[in-house]
C-alpha cells in the first residue's frame, strides 16, 4: 500500500515538473525575486501602529518610551519596505535591467520619502475619524471607530497605498488595497484620489476605481460603485480618465452606480439609493429614482388587515 502510494506521488511530481517546463507566465519559479504577501500585510500592521501610536501596539517589541517604540517600528518598516520595493522595481521600465545595487539605492530613496509622508497620511486619517464620528449616531466614541469600522481601515490602507502609488511603486500598493478588500469587502484602487473627511458607512460592496477623484466631506454608503463606463478597450485605456469625479460635500446612498471618466458630480449633491448615473450632475442637485409601484397582496378577511387597505377586485393594494 505504502509503496503504491509513493509510486503515485512520484508520478504526480514528474507530471508537475513537466507541466512547469512549458514556459508560461504561471510557470515562473523565482521565489526570492517577488514581493512577499505576508511581509506586505505585516508592513500594514506596523504602519497602523505608527499612525495610531497609542492604540495599536506590537507585543513583540519591548520599549520604554514612545520615542523608543516609534524608532524601532520605523527601522523595521524601513528595512522591510526597502526589500519589498526592490523586488518590484523590475516591473518598471527604468529598472527592468538595472543592477541590484541601483535597484536597492532607488528602493531606499522611495522608502524614506514614503516615511516622510506619514504625517500627511495621519493628518488625512484624523479627518476621516472625525467624519465617521460626526456622521454616525451609532458611534459612541472615536476609539470604537478606530478599532471596529471596516470603512476606516479600508480608507487608511488606501491612503498608505496611494502615496506609494504616487511614488511609482508597482504591485505593492495593489497588494495592500486588495488585502483590505478581502477583509472589508471595500475595493479602493490605490490610484484613486481622496480628499479629507471621507466617510464610508457600512461599506460592504463599495468599488472605487483607479482614476476616481473624490473631494472633501464625501459620504458613501454600502454597495456604491464609482466605476468605468466601459472597459472593452482593455490596455488601450491605460492612463486615461475612466472613473468619475466627486466634488466636495457629496452624499451617495447605497446601491448607486456612478460611471465614466467625464462624469462629474457637483458640490453639495445628494445621490439617492440604486440610481445609475453616466452623466454629470450640477451643484446642489438631488438625484433619486421615481417611486416604484409597490404591490401588497392581502386577505381582507384576516383580523389584522388594516382599515385603509380597501378591497380591490384582485385583492391587492397599490401605492
């Protein structure tokens, strides 16, 4: 029995070795030249600890002062971020054939510049926390928002990833936002530009495309799509504005779809639930679907039937 199993396993190994030799993209075997997903998610955890120094702490570190704590975190993040960026720079035209020394030097420069942007990231996230607290009567305090709101986590990751995206880092920003997507159900492309005081309420099913521009004081509910009108052009659409622009002080209710790179939603607009928009909306507008016909079937003889439900020929009531 054991001999037969070993023989079958050896046969499977040989079959896979042959399959790996076909030269396809999925056959590439370079385990030490690609970014490490676990390392990238670990970077997010450590960056969250830097962003919220008094809330998320790493128990693996022994520290005596906040300065000591942040110093150790920054050194750890810097070392690992340089390594991960160096892996992915080969995907850029400038460093596709560069030496490891050149790549490492550029990765170090990018990592340091990114870390210098953390105060800016924190400034924006502070406004996001405030927007969530001001906009949600179910929030008892800001700590509840920081610890438990999936929308805030998705926004935090998007803001981190966006700065790396602006610095020209390939792949890693998308890995970060897709990690947040897998945890929260909120899909924000790292290329999307998002202003201050951004609030995602509930959040599940939200999609925000790469070239989306969002202003200040914008509130979005679950199931909203800020997407492209068409992607049939494929790679020919790269670097073109495909997603909408949302101006300041806009509220978008659940299930709304706003599509197209030329679509601009003006300031102080309210977009109702389940609307489908492919044209620009002027400042101050209120957009909603005309009330649909609702039909309630009922038994007029039932003791709980309401008096205002008048018996109709087919026993239904329309509003």
